[in-house]
């Protein structure tokens, strides 16, 4: 089973993603900021990370760059709100493999993760 780490500063969004992902993937952990995301990535070794872009302490773009430095094979799917195109470009430069937009639609979330895993 594919292991996923969910990273979002909103507990509501983490729960929502967990509900969508469970049954398709194994959610191995959650983090609420970029610092926690990097620590949990090293500790839990997930196959995929869903990474919110805007978070306190360390944003998703910096966390993605750090994770990719540690493991260039890491798969990161950015979670973005409509209208964050500029931040999305920065995230791709930082190494993001794909993205999903809020509000989440279950089929699109699952499809985006499966797509990233095929690469």
C-alpha cells in the first residue's frame, strides 16, 4: 500500500484529505507546518507527501525544496487554492511533482497522486 504524509496547517483540511485518501492509500502521518513536514518525511519515509503551500514557520515551497534535497526521488503533491498560480510556479521550481486544488474533489485528489506515482 502506498504511504502518504499529509501536510497542512488546517486541521480541517488534514481530516478532509485523510478521509479522501484512506481506502486508496495508507496515511502514515500528518504535519501542520514545513518544519514538521521535513522531520516526519525523514522519520516515516512516505511514498507521497501532500503539501500545503501557505503555512506558518516554514511554507510548503521551502519544505518541498528541503525534502527534495534529502531525497530527490521524493514525490510531493502541492495543495493550492485557486489564484495561487505564482506560488505554484515557485513550488514546481522547488521540485513539486504535481498539485491538487482546494476545494478538494476526491476523484481529482486520488488521480493526481496516482499520476505522480506513475512517473
